[in-house]
C-alpha cells in the first residue's frame, strides 16, 4: 500500500530524538534571525542559512517547510518573550496606574529593539506582518488582555472608576497605536523626523491622559 | 540680455486672462480626479487627461508641471473642503463636547468618502502622501489646531478641566489615529475585516473615553 521509501524518508526516520531536534531547530532559528537582521530577510536564502550552519539545505527543510516558516518561528519566539515580560509586569506589585504606565512603555521599548535597525523596520518584521498575521494578532490580543487585567485590578482597588473593562482596554489599545504599530513608528521617525525621545515623551503624555480617563 | 523667445514663451504670453485660466485649471483638476479615481492614478497619463478635455498635452503642461502637480492641487482642494467643514463645526453652537464628537466623526466620514473606493485606498491618495507630504501635514496641523480651539472653549466654559490645551489636543489627535490615518483604516478593513459600522462604534467609544479624560 505504502510507496517505496525515498532517501528523504529514510533520513526522516533516522531523525535524532526530540531534544536534539529541538536544539537543531533553535540553532536554525538563531542563525536565520542573525542573517535576516544583517543581510535582510528578502536577500537571505535557505541555502545561506544552511551554509552558515554547515548543513545541507535539505536538512534545514527537514525542520522548516520554508524560509517563511522559519520567520514565523522567530516571530513567535520574539513576541512570546515580550509577552512573558508584559505578563510579569501586569501581575507584579504596585498600583494599577504604575503597572499600566510600565506596561505601555515596555511595549514600545521592547518592540523598538526587536523591530528596528537604524530607524528602518526590518523586512523580516514586514514579512511576518504580511505572512503570519495570525501570530501578530495573537500577540495584539495578548497585550489587550494584559491591559484589561491591570484595568480590572485598578477597578477592584478603587483606583479606576468602574466601567466595562473590556471596552476600556480596547480604548487604551487604540489610544497607543501610534507607538505600537511598527509601520506608524517607522513613519514617525523616517518621515516626520520624530526622535525616540519625542516618542517617549508622547507616550508619557498619553499615559497621563488615559489614566485621567480611567479615573474619571 | 534676454534670450530670444521660444514658441512656448509666445504661447505663454498669449495665455488667456486669469479667470479663464482658473476655469481651465479647475477643468483639468476635475477631469484628472475622475480619471485617477476610475482608471487609477498610476495608470492615468497626462495624455489621457488631455484627450478627455480635447486639448493637447502641451496645453495641460502650461497649467501643471506634471501629473504629480495636478494631484497636489486635487489634494489641496479636497483637504481644503474638509477643513472648511471642520472649521464650521468647531466655531458652531453647542457644548464643546458635542462639537468635539461631531468633529472626530466628520473627519472619519469625509476622509472615508474622499480616500477610499470599495475598501481600497485610491492610489492617488497614496501618491499624495508620498509626494506631497507638506499638504498632508498642513491638513493634520489644521485638524489639531481645530481640536485645540474646541478644547479651549470647553476649558473656558468649565466643561473641561483646565490643563495645557495644546498637549490635550495632541493627545486627542494621537488617540484617534486608528480612524484618521488612511493606511490604518485600509488595513483595519482589508486585513482585520472590520466594517465601517465597527469603526464608527469604536470612534464613539473613544470619544466617550477622551471626553472623560478632558473632564477629569
């Protein structure tokens, strides 16, 4: 019933145990991320990644179906790391307003580090937004849920007025788009000549404004 | 001292009086806008505009240096018309909060009509944002000044708390970017599948939120 195995099938069956496979996946991701950041995503081929690792392109394809799949894994890891930090801030000590302030500035600072190189957005970020919107959307949803959690804490402690926390979190997300949407951040910096310091001051002003609305 | 006039100089000297020139300019703009909207900006050549008007391309070039210059004039006219309407709202009767609400929804409604065709942004709008950012920037500055004027009215009447009106206006501008930036509006509709009705509901929610902040 089954077709005769090809050499690739044999190789696949001889695959190393899971832990070693995981280590190889991680090495491929790390090498690919470095090349995407330095050479550019569009200019990097799977063959370049394989050469850097001293393995064959066929071996890379055993772990990832395509360059795009490698980029998806990188996006998941990077956004996952930011999410973990945001979650810790949200569940941390201190007033809800202080946590919300730290949350919004951390989103900007971490994303700026991950998304940009010398003011330009990495083309790997643009590709991820184009090809793996689901990953981006889950990250956005996670941030909104995290904001909502802090807002609920503030409502429960009496720091914020009691309103619909889901709607309040949505409003806060919308109010901060200028500094969370990579395309807008790039356009502010490249086109409007705004500096990172200016953007930080705007975020601080918006945080004061939003806290006023939440307390109202 | 002066070089011998060329035929083009003669034509220029024989130019019709100003009122007639203005009428021709307006006809060129109107025809170009119609072609840009139906055929697309990139696909429309100055020769197409001239043919529609029954004049020579050379005659069009007597009025506009390039297709881009025609598009700039169109952008100025369209954004100028919206600005006039916004100005009337800001200086109109009623509470500052009601005027601010009408202002923000009118920006969205008018821009949606002018910028979009069947959910996609016109390429003439994209070209204007790329090539004539100064025109766009003056329009953005005008909206911010108009918002500031209404906020000052509200502070003077005691409707809003007294704070720095310029900073408050900047915060309001930032808070509404999702529904005023054409690239974001397009991406909400095309990528995230949000409907115009959903965007209107979000604008209404953000207006309530912002008014809470202004009153705080």
